[in-house]
C-alpha cells in the first residue's frame, strides 16, 4: 500500500488487490458488504443523494453512528460520499460543520484491481479539531484498506 500526503487537506491511500474489479466494486457499493469490511451495520442501500446511517462496530467506537451522504456512483470506476471526519464526541453536534469528500477509484490491472481512496476537504474542518481528524482518518484509511484487501482477496 502506498500513501500520498499532498497537503493538510487531502489523504490518499493506494493498494493493489488481487481481486477482479467487479468483486472490489461489489465490496464498495453493496451496503451490506461495505459494512462487513468497514465494520458498520448500515441501514439502507447506496444511491446518489441518499443519506445512509449505521451503527459503527469497530472496537472502541461502538457507541457512534456513522452518517454518509452518497455523492456519485460510476459503475466499477468511482464511488464517493461525504461525511463528518472523526466525529467521535457524542456531546458535539457536527451537523453544521463542512463534510469531507471520500472517493474510491478503481482501475483494472493485470494483477487485479488498483484501488485508491482519497479523502479531501480537511482544510474546511474547524481548526480546533482539524489536525486530529486528519491524523485519525489517515491511520483509519490504512486499516480500512487492509480490511478491504482481506475481504476481497480472501
């Protein structure tokens, strides 16, 4: 896996998966499969413009609810959504904060599928929590790329 740190506004992680692009696509865009590797129990399927919520199942974060607003779905090429990064304080209402954009890009390769995830928009997050959200999500994406690799390469 490679990490590209281009600024304080953007996280990028890349991984080569052995699985075919159709398999990786299903793991990303089928809400139940997404939940299996991302460790969240989602309510409802993915469609552009739809907001999907679910209970986080990741150890230490089970008290939280994930909320994603689906942005774009381009079959086997791109899946994107917006969310509030590292929104972990249950006493804080994050709804008035800007959301970051998470984009998954798939590219077929001779070895299988090249998957990249880019999360951007951190420079718009309130300064009081921006650095911690960036740091935590940067590490989180490393773990999630390993999770999807285990899920699809099985």
